[in-house]
C-alpha cells in the first residue's frame, strides 16, 4: 500500500527476487535483494490513511496489528512464492 523506493534492484523475469520484512516493535522494514526499500510505523498516520484508501479497509486492525495472518498478493500478474519462513527473534 505504501510505495517502495524508486531505486530498487529487481532481477529479470525468470529469476527469484529475495524479500524480507522485519518488524521490531511498531517499526517495519521491507528489504528487497539486500536493500531496504521501505520503512514505516505500524499504526502511523501514513499507513492508516493508505489502509482507508485500499481494499483492506474492512479488515479490523489492518496496518496496526503485529500478530495475525499474512497476506500474499499478486496484483493480477503471474506470481510465485517459495521458502516462506516466519521467525520470531527474542
């Protein structure tokens, strides 16, 4: 819902990109192929506004919850996922 950095390294079609989402407290970082492309605060004004302008606005707590389900979206393009891991760091 929030745009990633314009300057991001994407691999060509047919190659796998590596993505990591890191959450510490209410700070979220999205990493793509070893580079941070987005950082935001859960429950922050920017995130909550984006949720209200999205198809996720009816999902209670979306954009502010740390625990819950994950959503994998494809934006109507061919999309594949592999090696998905969710880990809690203590």
